[in-house]
C-alpha cells in the first residue's frame, strides 16, 4: 500500500486545523467574542485558527493575521480609554 505522506508525518503536518474555540456573539454557544476575547477570561485573547467557527479549503494565514490585527486594535482602544 502506498501512502500519500510519509508515515512519520504527524497531525498538523499537512492540514490547517481550526475550530475548538469558536468565535461568536453569545457565551452560551461560543468560547470567544468577536474580538477573540475569551468570555470566561477577558484578558485571554485567541487569534489563531481555533477561533474560526468553520474550516475552509485554503490556508488560514492571512485570515489569522487579520483577526490578530483586529484584536490588537481593540486592545489598543481599550488601553487608551482606560478600560485596561
């Protein structure tokens, strides 16, 4: 039997995992708010692909970068306003 990938490849070596910390508008059905802040721990921000509610078919790098930039801008605004 021929393998498409070497047997030594591990999970994550050829796929873009996502999900697990869903972003949403309600703590009852999501882990994070729209800025990637954890509902249960607001000082914890998640900006990787685990925040995506669904997976796509292409790489997630540019979307992860955009989500991270948005979360950073939100934090900067909160810092300026004295909320943190």
